[in-house]
C-alpha cells in the first residue's frame, strides 16, 4: 500500500499548503481520507485519477476537511463522466449535512441527481466496521462538535494499521487511534503552545510511550510549527509526499 499527502495544511493554507486530504491505495483499496476545499486542485496537480477512488472518509465538517466534496462530485458528474459508484463515509449526521455542504459549494445542488450511484454512510463511533476491502474504527476526538462529532480513524488493511488523528487537542482517544500503528498520522498544529481544539506537539510527546507507533508523521501544521520543523525529531508531512506502508 501507499499513502500520498494530497494536502497536509491547516485551515489557513499555512506555508502555502493544501487543505487536508490523504490518498490511500492498495491492491483493492483506493480511498480518500478527508477532502478539504483545495483538494481537487492538488489532485489535478498530482495527476490522481479521481474516477478510481471508491470511498471518501470524512473526519468532520469543517471546510478544510470536507469543502472539496462538492467540487469532487460535480467534476465527477459533468467532466469525468463517472459511472462507478462512490461512497462517502463520515460521522453521524453526514446524511443530514450532505445537502448543506453541497448548497454552500454550489447553490441548487443539494438534490442534484448524479449520473453515478452515491451512498452516504454514517459510522458508529467505537465500532469496527467493514468498508470495502478495509476495516475502520472511528473514535470521538476533542475538536469542535458543532462540526461533528469529530472523528479520528484507525484503518486496518492488507495486514497493516494506518491511523489518523483528525483535528483534535489531546484526548486519551488518541492512544487508541494510534496504538502500535504501522503508520500514525497525527496533527501537530503548534510546537508547545496549547491551543483549544488542536494538538500541540509537546502534548503528543508526553504520551508517545503509550502510543508506540511504528512510524509517526506530523501534519496540519501552523506557521508556528512549520518554522520549527528543523528542531523536531519526527517526520513531517509535505504536499505530494508518498509513504510506502
């Protein structure tokens, strides 16, 4: 399997980075994890075949994580002439919020009849669920439940565990998400300064001996964190970066 950072930036494009979007590909897996507002631009730049993507997993409903969905769907419908089914998987309330997301992007599209089958699937928090050729467990994290409930994901696929914290300040759920994962992608919005709803790397460091990921990559970094990357003893994400798992 391989994972590519389509976008690893924060909500503000700090450092000129694209919004959060991860592309995970395996033998029978081709999924996005989040699809922020700028994701389609980056996918075009990276020459990612959007018609091959079967599922989009959404952690929460902030624009830098879900704002690219209307662009993705309309391009699929009108430009790429998609006929393959697509599934969007997300938090409880996904089905009721879908129309709002579409209307914000393109008024009049909430009831658009797409030319391909679209399934909206809400995850049960804490339950290990099958999603195509992988399994996913959603954990409730501590971000902003006006945009949620906000989730972190633990994926099991092809004998590997890929974990993603989503956006969150420190919560013990992060231990369960990342525990001994083959790849743990974790937010590190700031280096040391605590920020409500977001992770400071110093908070994560205090608990790494309990998480014990096999590989850790930091993402969703603010300007504060980007300016201090050289002194950080962990891998940091970059747009377009490919990780073999």
